[in-house]
C-alpha cells in the first residue's frame, strides 16, 4: 500500500511539473527570462522594479539623458494627453463592449489593456490581473485629481505613470530578440546590443549581440503593421512599419528607422519625429511658387495671388503615422 502511495505521489509530481512547463510556454530558454525568473508582478511597484534600469545611469549617463527627453520615457503619460486618451479608450472600448466581461474597473484584466499596452507598456504582459486593476485606478485617480485641481495628489499619480516606461531593459532585453526559437530567449542576466562579453553590473553580467537591434524590425514591434489580430478584440493602431515595408522598401528604399531617427538626425536615444525641427526638415520638402496677377478685367484693380505648393514626403513611411 505504501509503495502505491509513493508511485501516486511521484506521478502527481511529474504531472504538476509538466503542467508548470506547459504554463510557461514552448521554447527552450523561456524559463530564463526576467519575467520567468522573477515571477509575475502582483503590483505596479513590483512591475516597475522588475524592469528597473536606473543602474544603467552610472555608466551611460549621456544616453540616459537623451532617453529621458524621448517619448519612450513617458509612454503611459505623454504630456498628459496620452493618459487621458487611455481613459477614453477604456470607457469607449472594453467598458462599453457587451462581451468583454468588464462592468467596472475591478473587472479589468491584463488582456483588456493590451490593445494599448502592447506598445505603450509591453511588460504589462508580465503582470497579474491585479496590476491591470491598479493601473486603471491610477489613471482614473490621476484624472480626477487633475480635474479637481489637487496638484499634490495629481503629482503622486503622475510619478507612478511616468515610472511605467520603455526603458533600457525593455529595449535591450525584453524586446531585443524577435525570433526566439531561432535566436533564443532574452536571459535575465544579459543585456543585448552590438557586443559580446562581460558586462560590469551586479545583475546583468553578460553582453550579447541582438540580431535586430539595428534593424527596422526592432522598431516595428510597436510601430507596427496595423490591425492587432492576435488580440481577442483586434484594434487598428500604428501602421508605420507596414507603410515602411510596402511603400518604401518595396520601391527600393533601404535606410533603416535608426539611420534617420537616431544617426543622421544626431538625436541618439531621443528618437524623436515630428516634434523635432531637424526631423521635420529631413522628412518633407516644400517647393513654393507665388506670383501676383489680375484676373480678366484690366479696368478694375482686383489683385490676386497665385500660390503653388508642392510637398514631397522624403520619409520612409506615410506621414502622419505612429
């Protein structure tokens, strides 16, 4: 009888182990990612800590300062308009959809937010649903404080929203490899860029080459193809990478996103677009011709101006887009 119990216990352990492996998902090395080694975040504070990149500042201060001036430093807040738009998207979106299962903020799950968070906060996928609820509450509390003119309260929630960003570890770890079954999963002790070797950091002790870090597909993960058909309720969002592929490279264009938005512009990790005068000049050519004329009746002084404006899109994609 004792041996039967031992066999049953062993079988149960095997089944549970198989279940855990299945829950993590297919692919060798997935269990070595940051999310897998730390476990899913249960609070916003845990999610912020999971991808905290403040340690990078000591050695990469100039790059950090550039990044701090970029939209990637504030994807959940923007100038305030982004956060407000998130609230509108929730109210007019899954909170109004009959079959979403959302009647109030307490019903929101991570998957409800991924229509926006897929790009604005991809690491939200590494959190439990309690974090989604907390994020919705934070957005609503920020908005209520702003409308009520409560500056201190507003600043508190704004600080949290600004801490949820696309930082060093999102780009140089989490999103650094697209073809994971070919190139492997980003590991929790490694930063990915252009070099191989040791990395002087307490936690991230290795450097490895990312096969996509300098390719447009890297940016295309967020600045995407258009409809997000992988979602339960697909959304139509950024089509920039699709435009780049089908309108620019298809016509012989060969420059990469990074060449224009980081290198030729001199913007580095600011990675700006329409808000930057240099990018504006690089993107669009204006040819203006103007002359004065009088129409038909020379006995009456009816001066007119003829204005011809020709605009040429020199960007590698449609304008505007995102």
